[in-house]
C-alpha cells in the first residue's frame, strides 16, 4: 500500500446548510411492495443490517463526475433535496482539529438504521457503523466497519453493545439525530476520532440507487441461503409476503462466484450473516464490497459523464439519506473530493475479520491491532499502518 504524499487541495469557504427534520422513506419490497406497508411492527429474528452501505458509493458517484458535468452551482442544485440533520453534536471536529476546514484529513461516520415509517423513531438501533477516512492528500479513501456487538462505554448509560448507543440517544424525543449524536460521542470516546460529517441512510434508498445503476458486480465468497427472501412463481418476495400467497416457495440462495446483481439481490446478499463462517464480520466485508462495486459501476458505465443520468442518480440517493457536513456546504464538501473514484476505495477489517469475544461471549472486543488502526486514523497515518499490517485489508474483491 503506497503512502499518500499528494499536495493538499486549496481551502473552501464554509457555509452553514439549512436544517430539516428527518423524513426517511419507508422500506419497499423487491417489487415495490413489502414489509413497509405493515401497520404494526413484528418481531424479527435478525435486526435489519445497515441501511447505509450505499452512502459512500453515492458520494463517490457524485464527486467523480463533477469536473466533467458541472460546477459547484450545478452540484448545489442537484443536491438540494438531500435532507440535513445535526448528527454529530460534541463529536464534531473542533476548530483546533480542523473544524470546517476541508484542507486536512476528512472523517465521516456512516450509520444505517431501520427506516419503516410505521415504527417508532425511538425504537431503533444502528446495526451498521462505518468510519470513512480520507487522508489529507484526498486521493484515497478507507472504510472501517465497527462490529455492532462491540463492547462500548456509552456516555450516561454504562457498558453495552455499541449499537445500543443509537437507541439510547433516540429516547425522550432525541430521534435519529439524538441517536447519531450519542453514537458519534461513544465512538469518539472509544477511538479518539472526531468527525467532519455523518450520514444516515435507509433500506429503500439502497435499492433505489442500485436500480438507477442497473446492476452491480458482486463476488460471493461463501454460498449462503437467504433468511429473508424466497422465489414464488419465479419472482423474489419477502418471506412474510410469500407465505400469504399459499404457493410453493423456493429459497433465494446466493451461490459462490461473481455475477451482476440487481438491486433486490445485492441488498439481500449484503444483509445475510447467518450461515456465513464469521457471521457479522463477513457481512461487514460484503457491505463494503457492495459500496465499492456501486462506485466502480457508476464510474465505468459512463453515467457520471451524462448530466441527466447523474442528476437522476443523485436524486435517488438524496431522497434516501440524511446528511450532516459539519456546517460546510454540501457542494463544497463534494467538490473537495472530486478526484476520488471507486478504485481509490480501500476496505479494512476490524479484529482481522473474525470473532474476538469477551470471556462471557456477551460482547465483541476490539483487538489491540484494531485500536491501533483507529489511532492511525486519528493521526492520519492509516496508509503507513495498512502497509505495515496488511492483514487488516478486506479479503473481498
């Protein structure tokens, strides 16, 4: 892994974006119908995974084409429908750490939550937690997933699994903004990392962006049977919907090998953890692989050189996420990263991609190597760290 030594880009003038309340669309099924239409929440065996995995892909899609298709003004207009929220609280970078200055390294917290409109906004947990690190050179990007069961000291709530931080923060009117703020504070306390921005994305938005791309190429490392979906009359359906039809159901099975996946299939594959050798750790790598596949598809398909298609893609992403850029205008934030592409994205593993449980098996514990990786993020020395510790690299293509 080469050490990045590129010159830092020039400063950009910050501006405070307007704030809007959360309004996240509901979760559709593979055919436009699905569990999002239920009036009551039902108990699930497996909490829905991170709705967020496309967010960085969406950012890369937007940034990689701007030099060709538009200026800051064009980008500002195209991204005007992206919802804004206060997601960082005290975990945002201070003035001494760079604050609203985008010259140096950029760190973002990416979160995924269940987005069904019929569910109480205070009754959700963030099961996908990803740190996006862009070094000061702005010519590389790294994704690091934090296991949802990681043991963490949550401010004001004691020791618990880290995904509970979002739940606690959402209580008493905190909503998703309060949940994100407590999650960011918990991670900062654990890792020392402060953030330039944060994002929350939902399940339905994930599918919309992939559908806008057409398909994405995914390589399945371990065959896995879906616990969420089955075929009925050759069509994929949520199991809960399929059962109501009273017809034969054939489980969706993701077979080993590389293939082009439609939105519903890519989404379902990236949700699986049961049946995988390393459970949630394998799921984290599959999610990261999907982000990279989306960014590469957008770059290679020519979509980024077509203003109409690019605008459609940005709209699909913008309808499905809430973003906090730390007081910097979205167009400035995006324009700063315009040199990045899907090929510049490096996906990393915590705990070498496998179990590192506490003595009572209640929590996952971050290994010394993982904690040193977070230290390297904070000090903007991640390229050197990865070069010295290649075992942290994801095994996914």
